[in-house]
């Protein structure tokens, strides 16, 4: 049998953690032939709760689960990690300014980046889920100078999946009929879900839908504000759908995108599409052999350009703010 892959999950005792760990252990992250060893990282106060989740994982007797270890410090938590899902973050509380939020998260993602740099496996792949995800990923990446920058990614797959379903409903098709949808920019309300290159059963999605008003006034805000709508309806933030998107993100990164399709990932910009180099922004990406590549050469119309620029401007402001705070 194969050597187990070490998967570190931070925020393991949180609500996304609870929806995520069982699916990792049952083989949905890496595939049905890959055993996993879970490394759960929590803050000391939440270690006991993580132990409870570990007891339940034991009680599932998952054939692919080779072991579970629980840690309360990043140095041990990331030692030997092949895949790291950075879910634990400091949420924005009432009255908190952006600077305070970024500073609090810098206090989490800086030491985590350092620990990944010091002790993760050479093939480490990092997905940051905890918000503000793009900028948290940037902070961690900047503190891991020995790890190739492309190994740090931020999650916009939930936005991508949300957009797939909204478009499928509008067009009266199945999600599997849709290809080449893109989320651009920041995982925030400024993100831009783009259907101008998307295809529905091989035809251009924007032409099939042929409804600019719906696009501007319904589709984009519905996708961008879905997180708030879930909180409003459920009384708690998206957890199972976020965990599902994290599974999808890593599964696609490792196993590749389908021929004729791409996905959306927050990745380090190489300057493509006018996104300043070094920012971690969502792009259309193709994955193959465990590597991602930004899809090149797409025409960006005026409608899209303004929206991509606005979201990227926000990312640049967040980067400048963490720079000013001395976090990068
Ligand atoms: P939660 O509050 O239920 O759980 C967070 C957990 O992280 C807690 O157990 C906490 O003890 C732990 N934690 C805090 N600091 C930590 C540290 N330094 N090391 C290890 N663990 C630490 O939150 P939930 O609902 O699980 O969400 C987690 C994050 O995911 C939030 O930041 C949320 O905004 C974000 N999120 C991102 C999405 C995306 O699409 N990128 C979608 C949904 C949520």
C-alpha cells in the first residue's frame, strides 16, 4: 500500500473543520487510493474539542485514515506536511477595523508561514481558507521564502461553485454542462464572477443567457454576497459548502482540471491580466501533474476590466496595509 500523505488542517475544531475532516479521511481530498495521516492544529483552548472530533474520526474506522495527531503549535503541526489546509483564522467582530483584522490574522499566518518554511515536506501544497483568505495566504507565503511561491493558494472555489449553480439555474441546464467559468480577484464582495468565457454545452454562456441586466444586477451580487445570505438564512456561516470547496480545490490541484475546462484559484500573480506581480488573486487556472497555470490570452471586455480592476485594487490595498503593519 502507498505511503500516507500528511494533511495538516488548522482550525480543526471549528465548523468548517467538522465538515472537512471526515471527507478528507474518507478519501475525497486525494482520491480513493491514497491513505492520509491527519495533523490537526488548534489553539490550546480548542485542543479538547479537536480531540473529540478525533474520537469520532476513530469511530468511523476509515480504511484510508492512517493516523491522527493533534497539535497546539504550528512548528509541530506543519512538520512533514504534504498538504496544509489553513482554515483557522480570526473572524471580524463587531466594530473591528480592517487594520485590526489584518493585524490579528498576521499574528496567525506569519508564524504558520514560518513553520511551513521550516518543517513542511518538500512537496507541500497550501490552501488558505481562513479570511481574508488572499491576504492571509500572502502573509504566510512571504514568511516561507524557501517554499516556491506557487505552493501558496487561496480559496475562491466556493465562489466558483456558487457561480456554477446560479448560472445553471438561469440557463436551465445542469452544472456539468458548464465549463470555463472564472472568479477573478479577491475572495470578498468585490470578486468578479465572469461568464464571458464560460461555455454552456459548448456555446458561449453570455450569449446563451443574453441578459446583461441579470448579469450585473442579479448574478454578480448573488454570488458575491452569498456568504452573507447564508448567515442570514442559517444563522451561521457557510461550513459544509466551504469544506466541499476546499476538497474540490485540492483535488483539482492534485488530480488536474478536465480537458476543455479550467477552475478558479487564488494564486500568486505573474502580472497576467494587469494584476500586479506577487498579489494572490483569483484567476482562471488549468491544473496538470500537480501544478497550476494561469490561462493566458483571454480577451477582457470593458465590463470585465472595470470589475477585475476594482477587486485587484482592494487586494493591493490589503497588501499595502499589511506592509504598513510590518506583517510582510
Ligand atoms: P470557526 O470559528 O467555527 O472555526 C475556526 C477555528 O479556528 C476555531 O476552532 C479556532 O479555535 C481555530 N483557530 C483560531 N486561531 C487558530 C490558530 N492560530 N491556529 C489554529 N487554529 C486556530 O470558523 P469556520 O466557520 O470554521 O471558518 C473558518 C474560516 O474560514 C473563517 O475565517 C471564515 O471566514 C473562512 N471562510 C472562508 C471561505 C472561503 O471561501 N475562502 C468560506 C467560508 C468561510
